[in-house]
C-alpha cells in the first residue's frame, strides 16, 4: 500500500514564516541611546561595485561585480585579479585590473540607518607574466 504525500502531514503543524527563527535574519535590533530598540535591515548595509571602464574610459551602465561589503583598501592605483568562476565564461581565467577612479556615497533610508556604496572604475592591465609572453609584434604601435 502506498502512502500519498498528504497522508504524511502532521496535523496542527504550521510552517514558519521566512526568516523567522532561522539563521538568516532580515532585521537586526540595535539599542538606541534613549533605550529603545530600532529594527533595521541586517543585510546589504554596504556594497562595492566593480566596474570595467568603457572604451572611452567612462563609467559603464552596470557593474561587472557586486560585493556585499565595503572594500576600503581598494583605492585609486590599486591592482587586483578577477578570477572567472562562471561556467561557460572561461572558468578559471584571471585578469588583472587597476582602479583608476573611486566614487563613494552613503544613502540615507527611513529611520536612522544608511547604506554605504563604493564604486570602483577599473581598467585591465597586463601582469608581469603576461607582458613577458608578448612578442615584439604585439608591442608594436601602429
């Protein structure tokens, strides 16, 4: 005799609301100076947006990468590697980029909380190994 899925339900049990009682809280409770607790969003309070410069050196319409925290140590002149981890997009390949401009803003939201947003405008650069692998023809300027 087979049991149907609905026969296995336990009567009187309800499902919890999303985020209730789990490790992923939607809100944090912060003690205010006057003693009351303020409920503010816990996630995405800061973001860093890595943008690759357009061919004319300007800001693109969309970020290449969004990080959900503020990467304060990446300033103009910094270099770092981006490793491709998406299947079908050259997985495992890396490219070195240099930060040429930064833009930082803080958004003020309802209540007394905000969101920090750092945008990094980057251009691709050759690593030492990549530069050594170039031939004289590759380096020739037309």
